[in-house]
C-alpha cells in the first residue's frame, strides 16, 4: 500500500527494503516524517517512496531502464510532478 492505494508491482520489480526507522543525520534532512517507506527496485533503478503519502525520498534511475516506475503514476497522486522530469 502506498498512500492508501494498493500497488501491484510488475513482475520485474521488487521491494528491496521497507524502512521503519532512521538515525537522524543532523544535516536537516528529516526523512523520519515520511516513515515508513519502501525502496522499490526495477532493473538497475531504485525509488524510495513513503508508504503513507507517496512522497519520493530518493530516486536513482539507470539510463538503460525506460521509465521504470511508470506503474506508480496512476496510483500515487503527484508522482509525475517530481519524477517524470527525470525519467
């Protein structure tokens, strides 16, 4: 579930991690307000996305993966606002 929506991952995507706690870095990047979050991998790309809000905390795109997280755009409001520019 992401932002109260059931998400079906494509066959070639998987949940790499489910983060429920973090150690503050002291650098002002308070990601704890977005806990818990998933790290989803597809191909050589990963996305860290809040389970509660759909906020994208981190995105690593590999040039060989064509729009690897496009499957999230219909389920997560605002997803394309921050990510489609990078895909």
